[in-house]
C-alpha cells in the first residue's frame, strides 16, 4: 500500500502528497523538472559536447541501444523519423541529388539492375494500370497527400520479387518514394496510413 502522507516541497514550499516526490528527494517532481530544464538551458553547449563525445567513444553500444528502442517502439520511431524528414526535406533531396551526381556509375548500375529485375520477373504494368492507380489514390501521395511530382511505387518492393500490379502499386510523391526506397510497407508507413492504403488496394 502506497503511503500518501503530505509533505512540503523545499523549492516551491507547497504541501503535496508523497507520491508527488521522488524517493529520497525533498523537492517535488514538478520543481525538479523545472530545475533540470533551467540547468540544460544554461549548460546546453557543454551537455551536447559531453553527449557527442560519449556517442563517439561508445558508438556501437549507442547504435545497439537505438536499434533495441526502435524494435520495442516502432510506431513512435516512425513518427519521429517522419517529423525529422519533413523538417529536413529539402536538405535530404539535395543530398540525394548530389550523391547521384558524385556517383553516376553507381546510379546507372542501380537503374540497370531495376530494369533487369523487371524483365526477369516479367512485369507487365501499362498506362491503363497507371491511370487506375492515379484514380484510386485521387492523384495524391498516399503518404503525405502531396499532388506534385507523383510516381508509382512498388508497395511491396521489387527487390523482393514483387512486380507492379494494380494490387501492388501505390501513388507517392517523389520525396516520399525516395524515402521509402526498398523498405517493406510495414517498416515505412505508420500503422493507420498502411491500413488506409491496404483498404484502397484491396477494396
């Protein structure tokens, strides 16, 4: 049984229940939060340098921890990734263009490989099919809703042996398509977005 006796905070001098305090602290949780916030503001540069140094010295451990957190909270990290991409969209696209310009042979190889996959798998997706895909997605990107630079994407990736069909074609804008790359749909879309796309494809 939790003992919720009353206690006075040494910082704000307000009497609160014991559950409003961390064990062993005489300041309430709210005051500690504000103190930490003010400390971070005053020392943000030092903290960032310390964190950056730690990450460099313990890169593999940090990366492993990040991968484990992503596995435990996939939807949370998809939202974080989407927010980051949306706020850095132009930089990401500019980087992709520069990468293609710096590595023209690698990009040509990639294009040749995709053509070979299509030919080997006997992909047969024509203009009428493309019109159908545009129509069912109302000429909007299925991911962000954009109406510009629309492209037909392999919902389940071509690299995994999935050819374009009316049930495997999704309309995406160029930036979302570039972001998705060869990811399976369940690793790219938020759960609710994926459900809507599947409803459209298989209704």
